[in-house]
């Protein structure tokens, strides 16, 4: 597979990675053209010339992934030059490091009117999403044509387990009457975000119930309720916009896990 084909595939799969590309090469350098995929753990595919310069570029790419920002780096491949690195080539290399961050993967726990409005906004933003519910008549391909998956089970906790929650998952709890079950199930996984649409009284009631069932205070601290930015929303669509706005804000602030955290 060609490198740029791999880049396109990784982007489709919603992976996080960096693409380092030589954009300018002056004088003697190991390569004048080159591209390299760099993953969060520092592993690579492709090359920008090898040697010490490539080592530094890998380090800069990993840092860029941790910060979530693309950058341009420049190296003087001359150990005798001011600010040069320990190489004898003598040329100068400029490299653009483009960061590809994964989009939030929404898990719509509930398939009612609000979930439907959220799905429309997710479609516009090209956010992947799946739908989880215990009602066959609501969680359908006709209502959610662009859902990556639809999981229906009369035991909604089982339906949620089928969604394979992970660190990219943004769980939005908008069920008819199964919020506590979904919340307890979701908190078992290292998800990026979990929010529940509920009144303050209902939220307190559910939190106390789950504490009594052994859910820890640390787990419950992850829960956002009510959810959505404060924009004075009233209609279903306005509420959906406020929620998606919060998802965008949280995803921009969310830093990918560092290598040492991923290895734990």
C-alpha cells in the first residue's frame, strides 16, 4: 500500500497520527522528498531520510500529537553551524508535521427525538456515531441512515456493551427511562466523555442510586449533567446544538494520552 493510501485509510478509520513531509530541502540532505507517518508511540511508516534528523522529526511529531497542533520544523544538518545538529551533510531541511486527530465518536444512548436531532448535527460535522436503545421501533436504519451501527436489546446495558466503548467514545445519555443502567455500564470503560440529559433532581437520584450499587465517587466525577453549552436553548434542535457545541469544546481541549499513559 502506498503511503498516502495508508494516510487516507487511517483518516477514514478515525485514527490519530501525524504525517511528516519534507517541504523544502536546501544543499546536501539525506533526501529532498519524503513522507513519514508517525504514531503516538513513536513508531513510523515511510521515511524522511533516516539518521539523526529523522529521529528529531519523530520526536517533534509525537510532541505535536500530544499538543494536537500541526507545525513546521527546520534543521541545519551541520554540526559546525549555529543551532545545527550533529550531522555532516551541511544542508537545511524543513518539514511540515500535519496532525490528524480523531473526531469524537458519538454513542447516542437513546433513539428518541433528541437523539435524532443530534444525529443530524453529527452528519453535518461528519462525526461517526452509533445508536443504542431497547426499542426496536425507534432505533432503525430509516431514522438513523448514517449511523455506523445500531444496537438494540431489551436489556439496554447489553446493547451498550456491544458498542465497544473506548477512549474516543463520547456517550450521550438520552434514554426514555434507562439512564441509570446506561450510566453504570458506560462508567466501566475509559471513555472520553459521558453526559446525561436529566434534571438536577433526577441526576442526584441516579448518582445516589449508583453509589449504593458500588460505583465509586471517582467514576461518578466523570459524569456531566446537565449537558450542553449555556445558550438559552429551549427547542429539541437548540438543545442538540448546545450539546454538540459542548462536545466540540471538550474534544478540542482533550489531549491524546501520552505514551507512558498508554502503556499502563
